[in-house]
C-alpha cells in the first residue's frame, strides 16, 4: 500500500509540475507552487525529488521513457506484418503520444537548456536512442524494397519535427478528431518514403467537421 501511495504522490508531483512549467515556464515556477498544486508541504517534496532540476529531469526523461514504451508496444502488436506495417504502427503511436502529452512534449523541447550539463546529456542520450529505433524501422522498410529511403536519419528528423509541431497546435474538438490527424500524418510519412500503396495502407480520411 505504501509503495502505491508513493507512486501516486510522485505522479501527482510530476503532473502538477509539468502543468506549471508549461503555463509559467520553468524559471518562473517555484517548488512552493509545485507543492501547493500537489497538496503537499514544500519539505515533503524532498521525499520524492532532490531538487527542482531533478524534478525537471524526471519530467523530461519520463516523457521519453513513456513514449518509447508505447511505441515498442505498438511495434510488438504489429509483428507479423511487413516492415512498413511495423513502421506505420510505430509512427501512428508516435503521433498520438505527442498530441496526447503536448504539455510535456513542449517542456521537453523548451526547457532542455535549463538542465545542468550531466542531466542534459541523459535526456539527449534518451532522445538519440529513441530516434535510432525509428531509424532502424525506416531502414528495414528500405532494405525490403517497400520504401524509398533517401537518408533514414533525416526522414526520422522529419517525423519527429512533425509530431512536435502537432503537439503545439492540436486541440480536441478541432476540425479533425485525433484519430484522423494520426491517419493524415501517417499517410504523409508513408508518402514521404514513397511507399507505393501508402493511401491504401492508411485508409481513407474522413471529412473535417463542419464549421471548424
């Protein structure tokens, strides 16, 4: 029971801090404010974090860990299909995650400079490992003759940039629901790789909502 409470409290702190960092910026947010949002006294925060910088690292490192876990699950679920099926599943989850976790994605991109050098290197390494996973999937599709790969690393940079951009503008209730946004961007990614049956693989895109 105690372990569960500890985990829930740590999650509440991280969630509250992410909201504050997003709304106010890291530098303008105090630990007293974080504690207030989490329903704790400032001193109790130190049962879960070492410092404000450590809290930022938890958020930035944690978002990459969560992204990697979800994309790996999508890859595993797509096993049995061809290499483009696997890549498509990974990209769909990649896009979905960025839209759903937009605040943390924003923090991850905006506040890297706020981390001390050693913590910054941890986050940069996590990002590089994740990008290597996507790069491997792109390369495999190219080797199988199912995609026209110009440079796997640059293609991945494009996919990462697109998802990061989605996190900056997507809001529920807009012209398209999230599943259609995912379908559109996945189709764009497969077209970028010149996958012959890209549109057929992704399926038709619904019409935008009226008046949006």
